[in-house]
C-alpha cells in the first residue's frame, strides 16, 4: 500500500499529461476514444509496475531464504537441503526415457502434482502434445556442456498453460547418469514484456521503476540508451557509459563476446523478432554478473530492423546457486575436496591412463587416529576444524596433479599417478604421516592428527577401481592394528587377515545367544587394611572356533557394531545374580564394579534397566559400582550429567575410569557426581622409576582427595608400586600383585581366605 500511495500523484500527473496530448492530437469528438487509449496504456504501465514491485520483493525474499539455507549448513545433508529449498521447480530425470527420479517441493507446489505422481511420469509429459517430440529430441541430443534450453511451454495438472525457462546440467543420482532440469515459470514476465513492447516504444516512467536493466539500440545511428537500473546493477555512472553499441559489446566477458554478437546480429539480419541469450557482463569493479537477455526487434514495413529493445535481468544469484548445487554433487562441503563419487571417477580414468602408459598408480586410504576423542571431548565444531586442517596438510603434501578426497567422517583418500616403481607411494605416505604428526592447537591444547594409511598399487594389487579401493582399505586397517601413525602396503596375507576379521565379527554376533561369554573377577584391595574392598567384573569370550578370546580383541568391535549394549546388560545382570548368590552362600555384602561404555551411556533405558535388575536380584544400590570412562561422558555431556545424577540419587557408587588419559580436568570432576577416580595403568606402570609418572600419580591423588574423592590405582604388579601408592595415600589398588582376573569359583576361595585371615587377625588382637 505504501508503494501505491507513493506513485499515485505521479500516475495522476502522467494521466493529465497524456490526456492533454491526446486532446490536442485528436478531434474533440474523439475524447472518449482518447480516454480509452490513455486508460489502456496507463493501466498496462500500472500493472507492470505492481507486478515488478512484488516480483522484486519475492525475489529478495527468495534470495534471503537461500542465504539462510546455505548458512544453516548442518552436517551432513547439504546437497539435499539446497535441492529441497530451491524456490524454482527442479527435477532429476534419468536420461533414457526422461522419467522423473526426484522433484523438489517447488515443483509439487507449482504444478499441482504430488511427488508420487511425478515419479510415475516423464518430464516430457508436462509439455503439450505438439511440443513433446521436439523437447524429447532436444534432450536426447544434448551435448555434455549444454545447459540453457530456452523457453518452453508446460501444462499444470489442472491444465493451466505456463511458459518456462529450462536450464539443465548433468549429475549422478543413486549411481545412475541423470540430468537436473530447472524450470522457471516466466509466464507473467512474458506477458508483461509483451505489453511493454506493444504499448510503449520508449519506456518513460516504467523504465525508471523496473529493477531490470533496459537497452534501446537505434540501428540507424548505432546509439544506445540505457535506463537508471542498468547503471545501478552494473556499477557505471551515466558519464562513464559511451553511447555506441560497440562500447557496450566491450562490457561483455571476453569468452562470451563473439557468441553474443553473432547471435544478436543473426536475429537482426533475419526475419526473427525475438532475441534470447545468457552471458556474462563485466561490472565496473571488474566482478562478473550473469545476465539473461531478452530483446525485441522493431522493423519497418519492408522488414528492415530499426531498433532493438532489450531487457537484461541479473541472474547472478541463480547461477551461483546452480554452481553450488553442481559443486556439492561431487565435492565435500566442509573441506572442498572431491567426494567418494568424484574420486571413483578420477581413479577409473587414471587406471585407463596407467594401462596405456605402462606405469604404476597408487591409492592411499587414510583414517585419522583417535579422532573420535576430539569430537567426544571438544565437540564437533572443533572436530570440523581438525578435518579442514587435515585437508590442507594432505593437499600440501602431494603434487597438484594428485587427487585428495574426503570419503566422509575422518576418512580420506589420495590418488598418486605416474609412478615408475611400486614402492614410490611409500615416500608419499611417509610425507603425509610427518605432515599430520605436527601439532594443532585446539581449545588451548595441542593435538597431533596422526593417521593410519593403507596403500594399494596398480596393477599388482588390482586392475580395477573396486579392487584397488578394497585392498587399500584392508591395508589401512592393518596399519591401525600395527600401532597407528604409520602406513602399510597391501598383500595377500592382509587379505587373509581381513577375511578372518569378518569371520571373527560374524561369530561375535552370535556369541551372546550361544552363551559363549563368561565373567572373570579381579579384586580391589584396600591399602590401609589389606582386605578385599570389592571386585571388578570383566567379560571374557570362550569361542568354539577361536578359543579363549581376550577382551582387547573383541570389545572395540562390539563398540563399533553396537553389540556392546546387549553385552553390557548381560554383564550387569550376571554380576548382580552372582553377587546375590555369594551373599546367600555366607559371604559378606560385596560391591561389584561393571564398566559402562559411551554407547551404553547413550542407552535411554539404562537407568530403568539397572533399577529393575537390582529389584529382581534383591540387591541394594551399595552392591553395584559403575565405572565410566571420560570419553563416555564427554560424547554427550548434558545427557551424561542427567544419567549420572539419576544413578547417584539412587545410591550407586560412580567411578571415573582411566583417569588421566583424556582431557581430564577439575571442571569435569566438579560437574559430574563421581565418588572415586581410577588412575590408568599406563601411569602406574612407570612408578616409582619414572619421575614423570610419579609426579602425575601424586597430582591425581592430591587433586582427588581435595575434592573428597577416593582413588583406585589399577595395574599394580610390584611391591614397590604398592608401597609408593601407600605413601601417597592411595585408597585402593588393583592388579596382578594381588590377583589377576579369575573365574567366579576361584574368587570365592580367595574371598573366604581373606575373611579367615581377617578373623584370625581380630582374634589375635
């Protein structure tokens, strides 16, 4: 309304002016006829103004929406987000029959078909019958670089005809060759332009109100007129614009200039009246603007061209959005590196070149070491910083002709071509390992983003894409097993090992149902009295195929596959049932400790399950201790705090396990309701010989006691270690010095022995 109020006095003035001219030019008897003409022209101008105003406002809203969608950037589904929120109807079609594979919301809203209906029809079915065959032929004969298909007619579901500008580009969809077709409805704009061409020769007031750039080229004098919007859009002042058409051609990008000249002059010198084109213009500041040009040629009665009237629409934002969409189809948004799909294409082409040239090529697969700890401890934003830094270091460690890609998560790949020997890739891998070993400073702490690298080489390790990728992946996992921060070449022995690992995982999945797991127990000794203060329940796997399997060989796999959740529940139930049986057998109440992993902490039914278990076994909360590693609570701090507070309120004893190996700090100990901390055995192993380990252990004990927390040291194997810990005031120890983990039958004997010794000591006193 504010806009209409603003232009009302202007329109009234124009009305009076036009009426006066008409009355002078026409006889007085033609007043009514003059009024009709003026009303028609003014009405058309007003309609054009209002339409352009709301078109401008809608375009701004769409642009703002696109910026917001781009800035939202949530890991992970970026390409889908751009597709769904594109305000222009967009179709993904297979290239054999042009059947629709996917459509966005704008297509559903604009055409009236549901998504399910779209997926049952061909894109050409949207055209009227007389254009179907021509459109189909055009699509079939598209070249690789073709993208602008011009203006076509479509019909909505209800039969309403519309005109659309069609833009297309190639893409891959679900491993199939496809084309993305963007159909912009230009019906309203075409009608308004027709009114402009037929009703007004010189644009006057309308030319000043439009946001598009307008041109008028007088072919007789070669003079060019431009409106104010042209100067505003492209940054030129009126005194900087030369009036000749030749100077206007100089503003066109050098790569597009000759084509635009030829097409425009071709229209002028033919019998055609309409000129359509897309090209790049250089703004005054030398930035590039993408424009869509539509022109109308005015001819005399003999058909000779007199003038060319043109509209230039700035479509830079649309072009950038299309380029962004194309980029995300085969690139990783976070790092800007090629993604898995583009790497696969590059590798296929490299294999062909290597076969023709008789040279080697190598594929290097990388997986960052302990990257999960960064995400869990410092958050995903910090993790993204690490990934971007790794991408830069990888790119800087190889040649420009080599391909560096991100496959997702913390997995990267490198393609190295033109090798003359199979072992040359080792030098590249060593350079990468050294580059990634340099520290990064994150949140005030140093982190070394080391990596494990697997290498496969053409042709010895594979002659096709799948074989080379698979074998590099196998070698990478072997490098991790070898100790991380290193690289490993593929060999047949590694493939055998990989097959065995798969078989190992398969057997592990059935171990729980087949009752192949057992619990061993390791005592915790109170240093002050020497009595057993409790035991820790430790799971073991007795496999019919592999025999006795230590936890180090299967716990990580169980964590990766999610099997750790049902396994953890089995441990809690079995330990509680065993504890109840010991108490019924005459043993005093004993606290059993069980471990909780990150996946178990994320289990929403964890607290309810533990409470039910205690109720069914008849045990009190004092009988169960939960040992939680720092990474388990840091992966989701808010959720972990809620769960731990619930468990603490129920009376369970909570211990932070492996303290000192992560980003342990007073802040964590103050935030979470732990009762004790457990010093990791990697520090205990070095005391009392290592001064550093002694200092760390002493600091942990002092810090814990200052917060009124108990301290347990695990991995105690010598009397010297025990005495050192006793002098520092450590509360409990656990390790081979007293007992290794033993079956339940043996722990009973040990418990009775300790009870007898304690009773004898009391009698003697």
